[in-house]
C-alpha cells in the first residue's frame, strides 16, 4: 500500500521502531509527493522503543515526511490510512517484536467511508500533538542522541 500510494499515507503508531525497508518506503513516498504523516507518542511505557524510532526521524523529515508527537496521554492506537480508501486497524506495531515475534492481528479494510472516519480521528488527534520540525530536531540534546543511538542498535530486541 505504501509503495502504491498516490495521495496520502497517514499512520498512527504506539511503538514505532521500523526497519530500514519501511523507512525507505515512507521516504520514497514522500519524495514522490505523497502526503506522509506519522502520529507517534511523546510519552511511552517503553522509552527505549520511542528512542529507537526517534533515531529515524531525521531521515524521514529530510525526505518530507511530517511527524507529530501526541502530547495528551500515552498513545496506543495502531492505524493507517492510504489514499482515503485502504485502512488498517489492529494490535500490530511497526517494530521488530510486533512484526516477527508477537501474535498480532490487524484488519485491512478497503472502504472509503471507514477510511474517512479514521482520517477524521487522525486529524482530531493531530490537534493534540506537536509537529516535529527538522531544524528543531537537529537541536536536540546529547542525551537524546545517545539514547537514540543505543536504542536503535538494539531495536530488534525491543
């Protein structure tokens, strides 16, 4: 779905520590003009997963992917909508453990009405989130950078 997207890819994820293949697919979509948006947590019960995902922010931001971090509470949703027609909702996260070890289940729905409802929820949640800008991201502190490097190196264990 990401490789075939033409208009938009909107993803909400509680635990985002994607592999290189997914990062490349999202970056390529953004570079070809697809509106790629990620809504990710600013608060997590597993901080190392959050740091592992944040390690990839700069690459995504440089490619034109827009990233928001949800501010209100712990974000637990796992949804995606592509081109206002294809959608998924379920328990699978975009991390190694979810994709290869846990017993996760997602529903994949091809329905414009359902996709529009998920987009409405996504837009609502964006109003409770702060957008990460590349210039701001480059100014983050050394501790965050160190944690991102460490967590990124062990992301397959998380």
